[in-house]
């Protein structure tokens, strides 16, 4: 263990992973701290409220600087009287840090909304999280998720419609919470802001959420075309995370959420689902099944509904777009899913009751209408949604496409 002592009004920038203990009085983003842990990939500013000594793990990287590192614009934002704040900025600009600071400095209970589906703090990667905060925090990741929405992807690019539907559902849930919580709503968002598609997506989110104030680390291209009020804020000095660091962050998040997981069996045919109708159709046999066998070889199971066809196969086939189009015409369906069994294992699914509960992984399938799911969810499940990726044994993402 190593120690560092300095006078009042000093900020010590500390890089994780490490444990920190304080002898004296210190705070992080306005939250008084005594003993805490900084995870790998995170950097936190420990501000000395009085002459103090900090104790770190051996090898910890830290830099002392004079005064507070909290930007004046952040302090200005925390004094605003608005009830809803949307934080806009690119990756690693300090959005989650600003959300944490606002939580600590604004009065009353707060609703924290985390829309960052790639580097989620409140929920897990692939989901949007909602939390109610009564206390000061050193990170919004300490806030317990009370609800949310599963989207099943870690980037909104190419999945904008699904993500925007989730944003709309989040808004409705937050409006119900606001009837009970007499405080501000703080909305953190993804760092996808570069390019026309990203700007259109961000504008659509703002039009849905209608925040009273947008705290912008950089100015969007659409500011002159909207009536939202903007306040420019300065970035928090933190190290940029590499692509591998982001992947490792997500893998650890998945592992944490499944640390106390057990295997359950779900009768999927009795559960609601908006993303994929599985076990909701009529099993195929005879001539209808024969056509599929001529194309795919061995069919494990096939079913047809009003507007969908699900075909489960042993191995992933090489099928041209022309054949897929022909099959849709033959079976008069709009959605065709060709599902290799091996790619179904590890698929990420979102589990709901009357609220969002958390995620699980598909571990097995029974073609009588059941799925085996590895999950930490203990509540009764009434709805299941299916993601766009599965996790391998190291909790790394592998994208799947069932066509």
C-alpha cells in the first residue's frame, strides 16, 4: 500500500483499478468518501476538503493538482432550476461523470436515466436503465436499476427504430416515476454523435424526451433548427478508452450481472414478445416441411405463423437473397428466420414482468416450446425479448443474424 498527503484544496486524479482510503476529509464529484474502489478503465478526481492522506494499492497511478477540477460550467449547470437534463457528447467526454455530479449537487430525489447501451452504468450493455437516487454517489453505476428497456444491441447504428421505441417506453416509465419523485431527471446518453445518421438519431431522442435543458459537451449540427435550450459544458479530463478497454468493460459487466445466476426453464410460447415470435406458430409437416428440407437439408423444427416462418437447422446454410425472397413468397410471410442451433446458445435475452428485470443467456432449447435460460432474475417472468448477439464462454459478444 502507498500513501499520499497534501493540503486542503488539492485534487488527486486517481486511475483504477485500485482501492482508496481517506484519512481526513475528501470527496468525489461532491460525494464525501472514506473507503472506495475504482475499477479498471475509470479515473476519478479525489478532492481534499481538508489536509488529508490518501492510501492506494501498490502501483496506483495518481496525479495531484491544485484546486478543484470540477469545471465552472458544471457548477453553473447544478444551480439551474430545470427539472430535466439531457447530457450530450461524444464517448469519453465525461457524460457519466457529469450525471454523477448533478445527482450529488441537485436537491431532492433524482431519476437517473442511462441510455448508453454500449457502456451502460445503470443497466447492463444492451439495455437502457432507470434508477431512483436518494443518496450521493461516486458513480451512477452505484444506482440500483428499478426499471429499463432491453434493446439487445450495443450500438444504435442500424437499430435506430428499435432503440427509439425503447426510448419512448423509457419516457413513459419516467413520467410515471416523476409523479412520485419530486426532483430532477438526469439523462445520460450514448456517445454516437458523429455523422448524419447519428445526428438524426439524437434529434429523434430529444424530440421524444423533450428535456428542459441540454448540457452539451459539443454543439450538435441541428441546434439552429430546434427550440431546445442548450448550455455548453466543458469535458472532464479523463483518459480515452481503447476499443479493447470498452470490450473488456462490457465483458466484466455481463459477468457481474450473472455472478449469482442459475438456470431456469421458460415456457416461451406463453410469454409475450415484441422482437421475435418463437413457438407462436403451427409446426410444419408434409409438403410444407419437404420444401424446406430440399433447400436446407436436415430440419430440426419449423413453424409458420400469420406473418413469420421460423426454421431451426443443425448448421448455418449458405442461402442467396433470391432463395430467401422466394421462400417468403411461397409461405406468404414477411419475416423469415433461419436459426442454426449452435448460434442460439448464448443468445442474450431481456426478461420482464410488469417492469424490466434484467438479462439472461439461452442455454438450451426444447421444441415443445421451452428455453433454458441462465439468469440472475428471480421474479416471475411474463415477457421475453431477443437480442442481436450472443456471449461466448468469456462473455465476449458474437453477433448473430437469423436469416
